[in-house]
């Protein structure tokens, strides 16, 4: 953890350091490091500042430009504005959209979205219906954007099949101890690789490319909680914002749909150690898909609907392969808090993939009308 004085210095890229009271770490996300900046006066607008992972996002210029194009587009959409808030980038005091520190890490800032919070697991069908609807609406509104005008900031990011090439490399080059610990997971991933082979066919369809979020996890939506007699009582008033926009770029719909469903309907945390708690909630699954379908409306082709049926299974399997790859590579990509966290994450995703395979008839019934 960085010292407060260092973080305040970074915050000073965007606001006068003398106006800063404190900087609080926000523990969320695998890749970037995030802090909330509080001011000394009540009128000080809180900022969210982030140190962007320079290894994962080497094209920071492209990342920022993609975000600005999409957020400007969303702000100009009356339909989107009726239902959600849009994250707003704050330029540095120098006028630039990001500043590199002496180690080469880019720092950028957003206006802090007050009164909203992320949730890790859904508490009700109403929560995921609202979240699914917002995700669908995002993709509907972004459908009018031209993919050719956006940077492909992480080439092959959506290519599910390529993830297994990386896994095989990690198996070949990884240390003996970790391979032994993960032998069952390695076997499962390779035995079910065919589940992930849906990207190529979807990508080949006419007009398949659209602007995608590429990280539609539940905790990348912000919800507002209701109040009772002036006190928070925990009831969700629905999804109000979609954040973590670094991976916005051209892609195919099945990726966003599959990742959304995978994240929304799981019954346990992403790194749950008690595997008996891992499963798929049928009621949450139905509500998620219904909400998404309502949000996206007719901005979805028949080919996209068909490709989405197997997407949750494929995305869970592939994310599990990514966690497993990182575990075998000594945790170089995803942030971990203990040496086996990535292995636990892989186990959870593989169990979810099996569950999604059983639920495909439900998804088909909801999507194909």
C-alpha cells in the first residue's frame, strides 16, 4: 500500500493538494489501484483517482479516447440518461487526461458518484433484473457507434480459443509444484475446451462487431440503496451506473452477455473456498436474461441471440482458464491476496460452467421468441 503522502501527491495531479483532507483506498478490481479523495470542506467534490495497470493497458491513450467517446455518446442519449448516470473523467490540472508517474504508471481521475455502491453478490431477482436491463440498454445505445472509430486496445481479448493457447503455454512452462496442485483443474479445462469454441463463428457473422464493455461483472455496476426514516436500510433501488470502462472496444455481443450472466447469477464469491456453496440461481438467471432482453430491445440480431445461449458456459470456462493460467504463471496478471486465490477462482468458474450447461434450455427459451 502506498503512503498517504505519495497518494496525495498523485491526487495533486488533478486538484490542489492543500484542499485534500484524506485519501481512502477502494478495495475493488483485479487490475487497477483506486482511491477516493476527500476534501477539507463540504463543498469539495470527491474524486476517484486510479493508477492504471500499465502492463495490461499499454495503450493508455487508446483506452482514454475510447472511454471519452462512449461516455460522451451516453450523455447525449436521452434514453440512457433516463435510467443511469454516466462516469465523468476529470482532466489533470495540466489539461491532460492522464499523468504518468516516475515509474511510468498512468494516473487518471473520475468524478465520484456519490450515494452509489457496488455489490459482490446479488440479493434478489429485482437487483439482477435492473442490472441486466442497464447492461442491455448500454449495448443498445452503443450499437449506433462505429467500431472502426475505436481503438482495439487489447487485441484478441475476446478470442476465447486463444486463452487455451495461453493455458497450454503455462502448463508447459509452469513450475512443478503449482501444476501438481492444479492437476484436476488442468484436466477439466482441456477436456472441455470445445465449449469455448463459439467466438470464431460469432465473429464471422455479418455486422457482428459492435462496441462492447468487455467486463460486465456485477461489481462493475453501481446501485443506490433505499432509505427508511432517513436511515439506509439496504433495499436496492436498482442499478444506476456502469463503471470500469477500460476494456471498452469493438467485440461481439456474446462476450458481454456471457460475462454478465456468469457474474450476476452465481451463488458464491468469485474466490469461494467452500465449493458446496457454488452454483447458479435459476431465479436470478431468469431475471437477469429478462432484464437484459428488455434493455437491449430490438438492437440484437437473431444470430446474436443464438450465440448467447452457450455464452455463459463458454465465458465461465474461459475465465476459469485465465485464472488457472495466471496461477501457473505465479500470479502475474490478476491481483491476489494469497498464493492459492487464483486456483480457487478457477475451481469456482469451472463449477459454474458445468451448471450453465444444464441451464441452456432456460436461456434459449428466454432469448429465442
